[in-house]
């Protein structure tokens, strides 16, 4: 502070220590009275304990959800009897524990159509030009690799809808290739 400020008293003087500060300072607005009134006032609406009926309904909902989950699990992943259908044996990663066996979920019509197409595959491939044959074998290898990987991942997470959809699409791709080979082989044309 300059000596000029001390003479006029325009600026408050600085406290040299805490002892120089005033002991009590009244706040411009005292909020404690309102807070104290809120704390000590009786509640207008007491908190109700849940009724017995609500508890029973919640318990019933949990039991129903559990039952539906078990039912869906049995429908989607039936317990295998240890016998793998011969048609799908080449497509199921038998040596990998926990793999999802999609063959158990496929319908008999699909299995029969696929079996017929696979049975005729060698004959039809022999009738194709070498370039087309190489394309088909490469496509089928990629499809089988994809099916194996998707089935393995679905074994880890069977409820994953995206993996299920990808697996179904992969099976459809396989059917498209097998059907194209069947039709091209009978006409003698390439694919």
C-alpha cells in the first residue's frame, strides 16, 4: 500500500495474522433456519414398504423368466446323444470342446438337400474347367473355415445373435456354391 492510501482510508488494511480478523461475521442471508426446519419437519408422505403382492409378482416374474430361458436353451441347443449325423460330420469341429453344433439345429429338409449336393460334388467338379474348379474349391474352403470359426465362437457365447446370423448366412452361402456347382456341372459350363 502506498502512504497516500493510508491517509485517505480508501483501501482496507491487510491483516497481518489470523488474530487480526474479526471473530464473527454475519452472513448476508442465513440459510440454516430453513435447513433446520426441513430436517425436523415430519414427512408428508412416508416411504411405504413393498406390499406382499408386489413381492410375489416380482418372484413370479423371475421364475417365469428363468423357465423361458431354460426352455429356449433346450430348443436352441439340444443335448447331443454323441451320434453326429454322417451328412454334417465334416462340418462339425468335433475335436473342439464347447463348439456350437449347428447341424443339430438344421432341419431335415436342409440336411437331405445338402447331402445330395455334397454326394454329387466330386462328379460335378470333375466336369468343370480347371479354373472354375479352383474357384469352387477355394470358396468351399473359405466357407468351411468360416463355419468352423463361427461354431467355435457360438460355443463360447450361444446367445450372440450376430454370430447366429453370420452362421446362417454362411450356411446359405455354402448352399449357393453347391447349387451353382450342381447346375454348372450338369450343363458343362464354368461358374
